[in-house]
């Protein structure tokens, strides 16, 4: 898919006409804009299409094969199932399309007085709605065993209807971590590691369809990453990261690994926390803690080459994913 997509993106100049961004309060980010003044112009957005489109096509191909050539082997190859993959796939597509609209608006309005895509609050509103649907699905439709919070090495805690607000909170938290998509290869590498870990967790829990779903996303993200390592041919942008973070929420709850999520996805947690800490410090103390947030841009502002930041994030991400995966599997 990549040659055709690359040709389309470059032919239609699908990049910002003016570098820079604004934060969630609507203010400009001068330090970030200075660091990236030559990086966002000339490199297309929307590279995340590779991830969700190839995932959708892979699922569709195996499903159609099982329909037109029914036998035990093709039935096992198809991993589209109502209780494991329908909702994660639905969320991946809906959120990715929302991100595509946001990318389109950012490209078309860049350099104009009305510059900007969908506001943070509009995107967050859709995420809350998806979280509400997901939480309600877990409470009303799935087996009651999914309403328990698994505490590794201890007894599970029954949540009941509280599964709904918890689902929304986790989805919003992962949505906020989408700011990790800021350096060439960073988000692609981290999301590949996280979904690979959940593929193994789901496999060890005999959730084979979900394991295949996670492995497919990991493979699709690797295909994207091949062309996103420095210098990036295109950026993942909202159409990629928004779908990945929201669908990850369903994977987390289906594998009953909410408690170990902060370990498995520690780079996402730290990235999101750095923004929250920075905003709180500026509001309460009137001064910043980091030179610039998120944290990976702070290291960049300190003078670290971007590739060094990215590769060290990958190393930490692998260690955390392995540790969290072991705790989740052994602590059942």
C-alpha cells in the first residue's frame, strides 16, 4: 500500500504549509515551534492510514476466505469475532477516521488565520462517547467475569457498573498519551512494542482472535515504521495515533490487564503525565518544570539528537512491556 499512498500524499502536498502547533489551551508553543520549524513542512501527514487500512484489509481477507471456502482451517484463520475483535476494530476505524478529518483540516487551514484541526475538546468528546459505548458493552453484553478488576497475585475486585466510568477514564488517559507522536519513529516503535506484548498476553489467555488482532496491528505498525524512521517519509499523525490509543483500551479490558497497563505502556504514561505536570505547574506555580512538554521534546531541547531519544524510548518500552507482560500472565 505504501507506494500508492506515498505518491498520493506527495502529489497532493498533504503537509502543513506552516510549521508549528498549539497546545490544548489554544496557545502557541514557541520552543517546540523553534525545534521543529524545518521538520513539518514538506513531510506529509496521514501516514497512519497504512496502519488501520492494512489491519482492516487483513481481517476482511481472512474473513472472506472463511466465508467462501469454509473448512476448519479457514475458520481458524478468520479472527473476526463478536466477543473479542468486533469492538476493538470498530473503535480503531471510527477513531482513525476522526483523526483523518482532523489531519485534513490541519493541512487545509495551515498558514491561515483559522489554522487548526478539530479542537482537543471535540476529539475528547468523541473519545468519551466511544468509552461510554465500550463500558456499556462490557457491563450489559459481555460475560460478568469481565466486570472484575484483576489484581496480579491478589483477589479480583468486582466493579459492576463502575466498569463504565473506569472504561471512560482509561480511554481518555490513553487518548491523552497520543502526544507521544512527535518524533520520527517514536510512536510507531512504542505502539508496536505495546501491541506485541498484548498479543502474547491474549494468546496465553486463550483469546486467539484478540491475539491475532493485536499481532496484526503490531505488524501493520511495523510496516508504517519502516518508512517513518529518520528521515520520515510521512508522519503517523492523528489518523494513526487516535485509532491505536482508543482501540488499545478495549484490548486492555478484554485481557483484564488494567492494573498492569501503566507498566506495559509506561512510555505513554510518562509522556501524558509530563504534559499534565507542566500545565499544572504553570497554573499553580507560574513556571515550568520542563523546558518543553511532552518529555521527549524536553530531552530534544536539552540537545539530545532525536534518534537518541527515540531509541532510548524503545529500549525502556521493551523492558516495561516484558515486565508488565510477565506480571499479567504469572499473576493470574
